[in-house]
C-alpha cells in the first residue's frame, strides 16, 4: 500500500517520504480500515517534528483522523467488514492514517451517518468531540455567555465557534486577516477580531461591555493565551485545549484565585466509551439539524506534504482533508 512515512524528524517537507508498506494486520480489539479520507491537524505537524507527547520512533506513518471502510476486524471486535466508520488511528504506535490502509482501535471507531460525506466525517471526530468536552463537560457553558475562541479560523477553533453558537453562546472569534474573519462569520461568530490589526484585549472588553469573556477556548497557547487571560471574566473558565504556538498557556495562580477564575484542562482521551458515544450522538444530532456545518477543503494524496506545510504556517482556513481513495 502507499503511505506517507516519517523517516526523520523535521518539517513535513523534509520528514515525509512516499513509500510502499505492507498492509497492516489488525490485532485484538483493532480494525484495519481502507482509508477514503484523512484529516490534517497541527498534531500531525508536531509528530513530524517529534514535539508531540505521543510521538512514535521513526519510521512511522502519521495521521490521526480518518474516514474509511472496515477491511478486517481483530478478535473481540464486532464491526462488520465494509462498514463505513470515522475514527482515530493507532498513530501512537506509528500506524497512522496517511496511507491507503490503517489501523483504528475499535474503541476509537464511530458510526458515520449515511448523509455525511467521507470528507466531513474525516474532519468531524477529533475537533467536535474536543469542543464538546471543552465547552459542555469541562466548561459548563451556558446560553447567553460570552465565548472567546482563539485560532478561530483553524480546524480546532472553527469547531468551537460552531458548537458554541449551536449551544447559544455569544461567540467572539479571534483570527488573522479578512479572509479568516469572513470564514469565522460564516461559522456563526457574533464578533470578529483581527489579531493582526486590533488590540485583542480592547476589542473583547468593548464587545462584552467591559465584562470579559465567560469562557475562553484556547487551542493556541503562547502570547495569544496570555492576552486572553487578561480579559477572562470574574468566575470565568479558561479552557486549555492545545498549543499551536508551541507553548501552553501560563497563568499566575494568585490572579486566578483573586478573580475566582478556573484554568481547565481539556483532554478528549479521558472519557469512557459510553460517555464518548453519548457525546458523538449528541453532535451528530446537531449536525443532522444543520447546526454544525462543513468547513473542510480537500487535497490530493500526493500533495500531503505541501498541505501539511500550509497547516504548519497557519495559512489554512478551516480543515484540510486528504482524498486518499474514492468512496466505494
């Protein structure tokens, strides 16, 4: 099978090589999947650089999130061959989704509605499940609250914008430049802040009539997170989701205590299958009602390194999905 393999650590253009690898064989509790579409995220870039917490040794195939059809099932797995699934691959041991076939642990496989395309399914699971865990389970967001989303035009931020809007929050989207801001507006953001032109803290204070954001959704970290902390409302919840900037948010405990604020970790891997199933079905219901829309663009399999470079550079709007093979 064709696969993009990381032979050495570095930027995607240097780390990735197109190779022919044996088809993966599923073990107990695993599915082998014929990949039809695979989504690209910043963690895949970090895997190439070996700066991700779950980076396997080289050589390995990256790619966390796929849609495809079950090819074969290992022991103790009841997914039937031919079933279309979305899921998170076994990237932690090097069997990722940037290949014609991959391994998906059965506990990470989820159903795909008939009306959902392979491209939308490939970009659905990680982003929306993380947003749900952040906003609902961890952030306890309420209708009418102010939600500030950093990196709002990226794959992670866009899911939070859409889900926040669907849950009744008033959404402030922070992004760079008119194209990305227009995208955030289409995703449902109420207030658009251009971080390249606006003073973000001033813009948030003005929008919230000096009250600040009740919830901050932060997949960025670094300086952007530091600024957002300054405009977190008393009693607010700051959701630490990721570190696209290369650095996690840093908060002074005495400032949080003085304002009754919470710094809340958001980790999608910390829940049971039953909890994840419930969240998945709730999200599919919102998608079925048209409240969570598509925001993915596709690239050809051979263009994967260039697409990953664009993700790394922050020039991508929305989510990029690799068209690995036509759906059958």
